[in-house]
C-alpha cells in the first residue's frame, strides 16, 4: 500500500446514501459497515491506508476496458481533450502496487482495466463499486469501452449495447452464489445509450448502431469459432447459431457485458457498453486486421466516449 493516512484523515463511515437530490453508489452488503477497514486487495487500495474521498470524491465518469494499455491511452487522450495542464505523460497508475489491474485518474474521469472475461470483470467491479461508495462519489456514469466480434455488421462499426444477453440470447446474468444460481437482469440504461448514439452522429464517418450484445464465457468454443484448440461442431451449426443470434437482435459478441450490466444496475450506476467490432463473425473467425487498423478501430469507442464526456461537462465546442 502506497500512502498511510494520519488518524485525523480517516474517512467517515457511510451514511451517504441518505443525501438528498444526488445519486450515490449503493453497496448491498450489510456486513460492510461493520468492518473496521476495507482492503481493496486487487486495486492495492484501502480505507485505512488511503483517503478515498479525497482521492476519488470528484469522479463522475468511470471508463473500463479489458487492456491496460488501452486504458492508459484513454487516460492520456482525456488529459489532452480536457485540456488539463501538463503533457499527462507522467500520469501515474494508481494501482501500480498490483499487476492485476491498472487505474488512472484524469480530472473527473477514472480509467480502469478489467482484464478478460466475467470473473476478472466481476472482481474489479466489486472493488471499484466499494471504492466509489467509500469515496462518497455521486452521479457517476460508467462505460465499458471494448472490442468485439460483429454479427452481420461491417468491421469497424461501433455497437452501443441496449441489452446484454447470454449465450441463449436471454437478458440475464447467472451468478453461482454458494450452491445456488442467482439470476440478475442485464438491462442497461436506455437513455444513456441514446445519448451516446446521438453523440456518435456528430462524428463524421463513424458507423454506429444500437443493438444487443452477447456475452460469452469463452472466445473460441463459447463464441462458435472453428479455429480454437477444440471444436466439436460443424461450420453449418456455427452459422446457424450466429444467424439465430442476429435474428434475436444480437449485433456483437464479447465477454464481460452481462456481469457489468447486472452489477452496475444493482448498485445504482448508470452504465453503458460501447464496443467496436473487429470482424464479421458470419464471414470469418480470425482477427487478421493490420496493426494500424486494429489500433484505429480501438480508438473509436474512446473518441465517442471522450466527446460524450466533453458534452456532459459543457466542453463540446472544444474540438481535438
Ligand atoms: O477488448 P476487451 O475490452 O478486452 O473485450 C473483448 O476482447 C477480449 C477478447 O479478445 C474479451 O475481453 C472481450 O470482451
Ligand atoms: O470476436 C471477438 C473479438 C473481440 N472480442 C471478442 O470477445 N470476440
């Protein structure tokens, strides 16, 4: 742990959900308030070692994505877009004491990596949501910016998710808790999705659509790929499955959106998922884009989200 607080700086215990007119982050765990200290182990932060309200109390936008490099690049981009002083090159990884996740703060924007897959996202979200709660953050918008495989859409398209669905095209996330399966809704904030879509229309040559996003537990067999180490189904079965997904409204496939939608919804966070498609899965399985195109595609959600944040902050006349 990096910083040790003097006793007088100990963060207040939480009665913050009772403030009027502001939307605070809810934690739904009766045991938390009774804990003398909360160590956010995978973020290398804690309530006794860090003054979380001072460090994070002004956060209004949380942006998450799988890759640490992408989230650092996004933080540097936001530093430039928000016209903050300095080059930003010396920006520090707040979670440098752990190599599980990275985290950067740029004004009111927090940029965090979550790794690949539901378990990695879920662990990060438990600790992030507690962090926002301990920091007494209010009116926070959270957006996942990712990559995905498209279904029936041109590579490079940006899909804004209206509903995250599971591999059966159902709007649910099933969490195993003890030896029970608990089913949670994966609806996302429709108004936020619309706001992002409207923002995308102001960016020239920026193919964007709203649709369902399918979240799977695996990149290969779980997404019907024929190019994994294991494959027990035919090309016809693959195409039939993806076409049925398309008919059910699915426009892209990735690996975190259901748990992200479910947890954010339960904790009162307005959440969105914005993913660029790297290929059309009806056409192929391998991602064989040249590096520069891959980099440019990954920047598309970043550009959209940066414009959205600037618009929310009243800085929309600033162009990059
Ligand atoms: O680009 P990110 O955010 O990592 O998301 C997608 O890419 C990974 C697979 O390559 C999965 O995590 C999937 O959800
Ligand atoms: O096909 C793809 C591409 C990116 N991420 C996924 O999960 N699937």
